[in-house]
């Protein structure tokens, strides 16, 4: 397989920096992942001592999982598609609702190589991050058709950046 996923040492360093800042402020974090399929949680938990900050992770690859585990309304997925701002926001909100976290981030996108359309191309990823009381921040990024592994790696990096901006 040529699209091998590895946890990048530089991204683990970024995760460690985030975890340290979050620890200093007494934060707990939850992640809701679709296209990254647990890679964000794996990156955070690659850092020794992460358990005092990393509260839990939700890998909700299917639409049913998004609805069942995070409470994303199925009609929302049908109306906007799983790869959308609305669903990313609902995923992050659901991660906060279904955890004890004070911060959450959600990632939903099309890593490829298949699944893209002209409206939603391969490499499109929606992110949402926020707190229980406060605004839910959203970012829409089109990384491009860089290969599945690279889209997932860059998505983890962007999700960590969003979390860092909250602490």
C-alpha cells in the first residue's frame, strides 16, 4: 500500500504543545472524527501523560454513527451532506454534549481517492471547534487531491491548530 498512515513526529510535538497548554488551564478535550478515522485521537494519545487532558474520542465514520453517537440529526446530514459546515458544527457540539470535555473539535471530509464531486471535491474538509458555552468556530479547507494519507495528516494538523486557538 502506498498511502501509508504514520503519526508524524512534528505533529506529535504540536499535540504535546497543545496538551501542555490545555493542562495548564485545566481543560479536557474531546474529538469527533470522520475522515481522519481516529488519527487525531491517536496523535493526541501518542503524547505521554495525555490522559489528564484527553477525555475521549468519537470515530463516527458512517452517517448512522454521527447520528447515534453524537446526536447529529439525520435530516441535517440528508439536507447538507456529511461533509458540510452544519454537520461539522453538530459533531463538535455532540462531542461536548456526550462528554465531560471543555473543548471539542470535529473533522469531516473527503480524503479520497474516491467520493469527490465538483461541489465537494477530494480534499475538502470541514472543521468545527468550540466550548460548551461559546461560539463554535468553523473552517472549510480544500487541501486538494494530495492522496488520502496527506489529506488526513493535514486535517489532524489543522484540527490541532484550532484546538490551540481555544486555549
